[in-house]
C-alpha cells in the first residue's frame, strides 16, 4: 500500500513561494520543483516542469504507444526511461519558454521525482539540488545527487563534499531544468521494501535544518502528516530563509 502527504510553505523571508509539488497516485508520480530566476519567474519554471512531466507520464502509460524524443537507454527499465524523458521534456519546455520570453531569461527549476512502477519498485530522478531521501531500517540515505559546484569538484578530485560546506560556491548549481539545452538526468532504480519511507524535499528543508534533524524527525514513527509538519516547523524555527517543500511517500505490504 502506498500512502503520501505533501506540503509547501513560503517560509519567513521570501515574498512568494516558487516551489511546486505534485502527488498523483493515479500516475504513481511524486515531484518537488524548486523554481529560481527572480520575481514570479521561478514559479513559472516550476509549474511548467511539473505540468510537462505529468502530461508525459500520463500519455506514456500505454507501453506500446510511447515516443522517446531523447532516445531510449536499454540499460534502464521502461519506467526509468519514462521518468528520464519526462525530466528532459520539462527542461526543454522551460528552456524554450525562457527563449521566447526575454523577461524570463535565466529562469530554471530543480526537479526531484519518484515514479513508482509495477512490481513494487521505485524510479528516482533528479536534476539540481532538491533531494530524495530513503528511510529504511532506521537508516537515512540520500538517493539523489546534488548538482552543485562543490559536488562536481569533489567527484573530480576524490574529495569529501562535506569538508567544503563553507566554499564560496557551495550553493552554485551546475545544472537545473531550463538552464541548458540538454541535461544529465540522474536516475536510480530500487526495489521497494515494506516499511520504506521516501522524503522528497527542497534545500529550504535539508539545507536549513541539516541531515541530523531530518533523521531525527523521520525516526519518530509518526504519521506522514505529522512528519511533514515537524519538518516545516523545524525549518521555520531556524528562520525559514527559503521556501519549504516536502513530499513523503510510504510503502507497506
């Protein structure tokens, strides 16, 4: 059985909420998009990304009538290809919109998404620095990859990104939907286990309260709504400097 709960909050500092979230059980699709690009343009990017992804995932449900505009990766499952294509299409839509609307130049959005597929498996996809965590067996693990300058440098140099938290370019993104013509979408496939709990969230959550607090809140065994509210309240208690968004998904036999 799949259960979910989601919330988004403007926070204490920002004038508008440029985050957008999606929980669609009919499509088994769950998304957090953290828009960026100035007044209102970030929310345009996030809305475009989510609506594009939703449309493609819905229209590609018939496995025998699917188009693959960015090609097909035979090392991935059909559903993993669907999610990767949905994120690439979201990127293309935001990119083209910005080209046609000069006032929106520079807008973009992170995307972190989960597509649950038949056979009790999950496909996790992301670009940008919104995260997907898995809480399993009393352990918290980050499943997504942060597309940040620090992470990229750490990968190239074999360094530990945690030692670079005070680097002046720590929060600079290397890619996000709408910021370039083609993306390197991060895709992970996992078999679900009973008791699994996924958290999709923006940096307005994990970047404000830290992994230790996320771990502590997820470990309480509370309801999904209670966990989401506690995550939000924890971020608000730290000043709520950014928009706050969280989507929680639990799986049980």
